[in-house]
């Protein structure tokens, strides 16, 4: 990657990679909640948060800038080793402009557009005022996480808008004893891997670097930037031809068919509106299933399964069973209103993501900013509803009785398929192929990617499991036409992923956020921990949030493995899964003979 370019007005422009340009144009909003002691002081808390944010912005001064539409003349991409001008239409490309020498730009107390401390009397759920203690007792319901109340960036970036990369709003429930700290991260420069890095640094975890003092006084990021060689340049070193059909996470077919994409909040189509629940699982329950799965390795199995593999398989299988059964309620033809529900031979895909920082050699460090992830699709020619829930070969749409009573064999089999797909992403060409596709989409006078895209086999040796795919691409709307239909690249890619996944039918898109902030020591003066009791004297907590949530939204077929103390290794902590489904599907899912038998509880 080249160094920052000096703009005419004295500002600098941070180079963005093709993966940044094709990332979803959304804000990822995380809410950290804290109980308050009687000694809590709003001014002290505000100053503490502002100081922490100021330190982080000095470390990464470009985060105090603006992501805005790129000037067409400045947008070039490397294609096949040749530099090509994007032309008058840069296909929705962005540029990140910032003022590294402007001290006021990184001072949150002088930037009301990126930092705000607010007060509310109570949180509202369905119009009812609820104090913090009641919310905590309920398990911090996702329905209380109103983005218009808690976030400084309640709307996703709009086309043509100039937006800050990160914002922070702290909301005190003045009459209710709680504090809600909400970060909003722009996916155009911040993915799940960097969210983890940013939050750890914000909490003090980044302060042990020998160069930390230099970073905090600006300039340190330039040394990092100099070590980041251009991903495009890496791809130009060695070329191979690949067809887009080799990328199962995308479908560049023409048009849509029915409710493929998960409807946003209030949607759900004729099958009912989408609703959200956080479902909890005891760690011991998931570990018991994992132990059994390890004893029942399929031929050629790799001998390893993560707890997350098993948790995802458990949820996916039961979601598919619930959708299938719910779709049979309105007659035996598998139809619900005007929207056809899933049938045995419909595809049943599962999408997650991988973070490639650990395998990017000298080009990226583990704590580097930007987007360096790729979706992983568990989908092959046999990935049907019939196989996923182990229906008999002769079952038809009206055969609810054909769904096996025991779901465990199907869960164990799917856990191994998920692990196999993640292992396959370690292929040396996996990430370069997707980078090449992203570049192809960004070039306005592109050759048809429907035929082929160019890719490199150099520079990458595989991937690690994602510690935080910031959002499911399936939730990003956009053009439904072909890959070269003239739509903006990020929207075309999001729609292609949605068509492949079909989250509004039998697909499920999962983001794993287990590592994203539950262990951050915020050290906000006057806050308590969830372990304080009515009979014990309230003492200062360990600085971690009582709960971590995302602002409320309901996109059918989306799943988040939520933040967890200890990440994936915390043996005593429960697991939380945030799930959005149609209302009737959710009711079926939580029955005692479905996912309800495994869950310790849920809250909505």
C-alpha cells in the first residue's frame, strides 16, 4: 500500500483496498451496558470516555476523518498487471480523508459529530419506561437497544454522504441507574477483526506496545502503513484464471426469486414479520455435543471441531426444522400466503466468515485496520433441506411427520461440514480469488466477470476462524441484476451473496462476535458489575460491561454468536446467540422438542 497522499487542501487520503471498497456500506453498532453506583458522576464518566477515545484517535488519526465518495480522477485499480482508470464513474468508490496535524480533529470534546454524552430518564420497550435494573434482570432484551436512542450514527451511510469512520455515544439512564456506551463502526474501513483491536486498545489493552507513545502522538500509523504492501500489487505478481462458479458464496444469476433476501425489521413478507431473540446455552451442553461429534468423525475427518462449529450446527439444523414445520401449517402444499415456504430439495446454505490477517504474511499485521475477511459458505450440490434435517428420500412437502424426532445425528453431521468448509478456506488461492473478484467489480470498463476473473496464488497460506464478521452480507440490499449490471460494486456483491445464501428461505448467515469486547476493561468510574447483589456493598467492578448487545434490527435468517467473556475459551460462561426469524418460525424453534430442549433461556 502506498503512503497517504497529500490532498490540495492539506488533508491526507488514506488508501483503501478493493476489499474496503466492496465491504457493506453499513455501521456496525455495539452497545456496552453498565450498572451505576451511588457515587457515579456524569462529568467524570464523560471525561474518562473522551480521554480513552482521544487516545485511540491519536493512535489511528484517520478514524477522525471522513469516508466520502471518491473523486473519479483519483480512483485507479490494478487489473491483470495494468493500471486502469476508473473513469468518470468510480462505481461508488470511497476515499478516507483526514487531517493528521489538526489536534482539534482528534479531540472528542471538540467533535460533537463523533462523541456525545446524553441522558435519558428511562429506556423504552414498547412505549413503557424501564429502569436499568429491570433490563438487567430480564437479560438485557435486544428490543430495548433502540439505535435512534443509543447511537450517534443511527442510519447506515447513504449514497453520496460523507460519514465518520467511528462514533461513540454514551447514554445515562438518569433515573434508572445504568449507562449505555454505543460504538458505531463504518464497515468501509473497520471489519470485525479491527473492531476487536480498537476496543482492546480503547480499554487499555494496546498500551504495552514499545511504540505506544509515538502512536499516541501521531505518526506511528505511517510506519504501519509503509509495511502494508498493496494487496492489488500482490495479486499482480502471479496470475491464474478462475471462474466465478468456483466461489459458492456468490450467485451472479439474473434477478431474484421470491423472498431470498432476509427482510429487514418489520418485514418477513407473507410468512410473518421478523422478530429477534437472544437464546442462551450452557457451555457444558454444547461441550457434551462436541465430545460426541468428535467420537463420530466422518471418513476423512480432520479430528478437530470447535465449540462454535457445534453451536452453529445446532442452531442451523433446528432453524431449518422449525422453518420446514412452520411452512406446512397453512395447508399441505408448503405455501404460506403468497410466499412459497421451503421444500425438501431447496438449498440450505450456511454462511460465516474468516479473518485472514494471521495468514497474510508480511502484508498485514494481526492488529491492522481495514477489511481482510471473506465469507465462507457451507453449500455444495447436496446442501439441501432434505440432507440438513435428515428427511427421508421419499418425503414430500406435506410430510411434517417425516422430520426425524432426534435431531442430534443431523447436528453432528452439519458441525463436521462447517469445519470442513472452514478448513477448505485455508487453500492458498481462497483469498486472492475473492480479492480479484472485488477488483473486477470495481473497474467501470470491466471485462465480463461472468466468464472469469484473474487471481493470484501468491502471498496467502490460508485463514483463521473469524473472530468477528461484522455483519452478514445477506442483510445488505442492492441490485439484483447480473455482475456487470452497472450497480455499485458493494451492492452487486451483497446481492450476489444474498442470492447464494437465501436467508429469507432456508439459508442462515452467521457472524461470530465472541471476541469483540466482552473482556474490555472500560474502567468507567462509578460503574458496577453484574455480580453486585442487593445485600452486598456495591464496589467498583472489574471494568467490563454487564452486557454487550447490538442495536435492534431483525433481518430474517441472520444469526450472531454474541460477545462472551473469555471469548471462545471461557469455560464457565454461557453462550448467547442473537437470532432473527419470522415470528411463526421463531415460535416453532423455541418449542421444547426443538431448540428449546437445548437452550437455558431466551429474551426478546
